[in-house]
C-alpha cells in the first residue's frame, strides 16, 4: 500500500478505533429498544438511573447503543436475581 492510500487523517484514525456497538441511537430508537416513553427516559436520566445522552448537534442528542444495551442487561440481571430469591422450593408430601 502506498503512502497516499493509507488513512492518515485524525478522523480516519478515530473511525478505526470505533468498536461495533458504539452506534448512536436517537431518542425514538431508544424508546423502541427499551419500551420507555420520552418522559420516563428523561426522568431516568435526571435521576441517574438511565444512561445520559451525548450532544451531537446544537439541538440534538443521542445515546450510545452500548450503554442502552448495558442498561437492558442490568434489568434482565435484576429480574433473574429477583426470580431466584422469590422462588420457593415445592413442599413434598
């Protein structure tokens, strides 16, 4: 590969470092993925119980898909833990 065909700009190097799963999701996609409403998303953000958005423009925000997936995984983990602690062994006659 010649020097002229190799990526050398900072932007190209940054793109190379981006991992899959770090896609930016707009609010509507977050709503669809989590089942949460707009108001409950922003309430969770303000309470610190939901991932915060990142600014992507003057009046635009988005969420990292990786963080939303992590939030969903935490909910599943909590559900599984709750199910294990509430499950009672069956009494045998």
